[in-house]
């Protein structure tokens, strides 16, 4: 997985059709790749691991697609993020 491909996958316009807590479900996916699940937060958004670290850990295209379906995105070309 390249940085460009990860950003492309998480930038796709995919309708969110999840049930339950999409942020929590995304964190469950991310825990396969990092112990630093939440690296920061703002008013209504959480930031997870740096995308370069996730790429080094071997994040898959399928997991990226599932994160996008759950409304996760890349913020500032650096971190995965999700509105909560």
C-alpha cells in the first residue's frame, strides 16, 4: 500500500450505510495495526494513527475501504480521522 493509494481509497465518495457506532467500529479495525488508537481529539472529531505508520504496519485495501464506508478520512494528509 502506498501513501497515495491510501489517501485515494479514503477520499472516495462512498455512502455510509453502517449500523451502530462508526467511530468505534473503525477503531476496532485500526487496532490490528496500532496500539495508538486515539492520538488526538477536537470538538467533534477524533484523530488516530499517522497514515505512514499504518502503511508500515501493513494496512490492507479492504480495511481502508471498510474505514471509508464507516466515514473515516485522512486529515491534513497525515492522520486518520472520524467525526464523532
